[in-house]
């Protein structure tokens, strides 16, 4: 930063040295100096407090205090102009300390002349201008990062986080002191995903739109999209830049929309199929009625009965299928969610006892919900039975928990069973999709229909070999 007029403060308790330095300054061309002299440490503090300067010269020896002490006091009080330390003789220890604390340069009085003084002032002002621009740039970047809705982290490849924005604290639930003690492995809910991200960064230097589960301080898992790149600082030291976007809600909306589309499409198919099957089925029954009056042989009547029974069974299956997609008018009443869960789990008590499964009730605060009690019992019972059937005998632990927020009530059904593969999770609520050898695959489809009629949502988290958690969220309003 070049200026025609420079406001200069000289703090020196030797008046002769001050006049000598002033004479050197007068010999510098193209510069006009407005010089202020402070003859002591306290006078220097007074000037720095009440006036602004473009440049400061501090003598090292200032009575009981030193120029180093004045330098510290100036920086602590927010003085941002460049400061040069004047020493009576070269002392490397003092020089290094002054530069470490923020002095722009140091000069030995005995070696001083106009040329050295001009060069020192020019470099000090230029360097100060560069540092000021860097500080302004850093402030702008911090402001931008602070306003981002995405979490930003900077971390060493095999070390700790060393920078974060406020969104990262909100997303992960840590305090500023806590997040700086975290290794990135602590944030990944699934260690294999962490290994994949590190490998990709080391091999390619870039990771884009990697979907992975992060875990908050509270233990809650959050689905996120990760963009990461490998960077190098000015010293060539590598670090990772991580930009993390919480996509939990977006994925939930996408999944709910997809399920609704699948449900509507399947319902249309089912209605068409039911119509096409029932027409010939009706003809079969009418033909059997006509045929039965002409049959005298008991063996032939036996075959007619078999055909009639199986025809009725087909008709019953079609009716069940139609009912699983048919919205029923709900009969709502207020009921305690804890009371509802207790009543529902009592209906599965025999199954729990038979497989010797431990039941944990981790209920939070109770609340009253407006529900169609019989239908919600069916929906919750389907989830509980699925959990029981997924667990091994004598090893199973079924946990029912509730949690109340300002707008919703969450019910969790958690097991430690075999878990569900990622490719099967998205198909769980499809009609006739089942992994059971004797199942029809209509239980969870009916569950989804019932929950949607109550404007409730259901989410599934599962890890093979560790278990599955169904989270049902009821709106309080």
C-alpha cells in the first residue's frame, strides 16, 4: 500500500535517536511523514489508544518495559498497522520473538540510513497491505461458509478436524470444542463407507455425491450426501475439504412419493386383475350349480366340492388383496400411545414366549393420539411380528420406544435379528414381496396403507446381521 502521506508513530525514550531517525525520514523522496513522538512506554500506549497511524517504530529499550511488551499491548488492543522494532544492536533472539509476535521488520539503529529506512518502510507497508487483503478474503470466506446450508469441514488425512462452519455443528450436534477432537471415522455410522471414501480420496483426490450415513452425537443416524476433495496448503501439506448435505428429508419425500406411485399403480393393476378373475370365476360357480343337479355319483360330487372350495378361496384372496389397497373410513378416538403399544404387544405375547425373546419398553413421554384403534393395532402388530420372526430363538431382543417432539410422536420397533439387505429395503412395502417361505407379502403393504390413512410415515433402517428398526411418525395435530 503506497501513500503520499504517512502517519508515523515513533516510540523511543532517547530524544537524540528520535531526531536522528526523523532526519533520515526527511531524506526519503516521494513520501511525506507526519511524525508523532512518544518518549515512554505509557506515552506510546496513550498515542495508540487515541490516534490512528499508518506505521509504528518501537524502540526495544523503554525503561522498565521493552518494545516487545509494547508490541504485545498494541496487538491485544487491535492495532492493525505495521510495526517495526528498533534495536540498539542485533540480537537474533529478540528479532525472532518480535517477528513471531507480528512485527513486520526490525532495524539495528547503528546500521540505519535513509536507504535502509525507505526499503524497510516500503516492504512493511506492502506486506501489511497483502496481509490485510488476506484477512479480508478470509473474513469473506468465513462469512460465506457460515451462511451455507451445507456443513463444511476441513481435516487432516489421518488427523482431526481443524475447521468447521456453524451448519456442521447443527448437523452433527457437537460443540465447537468437541468437533475439533473428532476423527472422521467417528462420524461414519458404517465403517465400510468411511474406508470407501478414504480410498477414493487417496486414489482420485475427489469424491462426489457419495450417499452415506453419518451419526450425530446423540447417536441418531442421518443420511447425507458427501462431496470431498484432497487439497494442499501453502506448505504442500495435504488436507481434506468435506462438504456434507443432509438429504434425509429429501430422500424421505422421494421414497414416500415413490411408494405412493407404486401403491396407486399396483392398486389399479389389482382392481383390473380382480375384475378379470372374478368374471370367469362367477361363470365357474354358475356352471357348478347347473352341473351339480345332474350329478348322481358321489365321487363326481366330491370333485365339484373341491372346485367350489378352491373357487371360494381364490375369491377370498382377491378380496383380501383389494382390501389391502382400499382406503377405509377411519373411526377415530383419542388413545394413549403407550396403552396402544401395550395392548398390541400383548397380542404377540405367545410368539415372544415361544421364541424366548426379551422385550424392552423404552417409553418416553406419553401422549394422546387421534387414531382408528383396531387398524393401528393391525399395523403395529405386523411390524412387531416381522421383528419377532427375524430374530433367533433365545437370542432376540425386541425394543419398543417412543419419543415426543413439538409436532410429532415417533414409535420405534427395533430388533437384533438378521437385518434386511439394501436391495430389499426399497421393496418392503410392495404387495406380494416377501422373504418368508410361507408368506403372502401383504402384511407390510396393508401396514403402509393404514399408516398413510392416518397421515403417518414409516422409515426403515437396517444392517444385515445386526437388526432392523422401523420408525413410525404420527403427527400430533
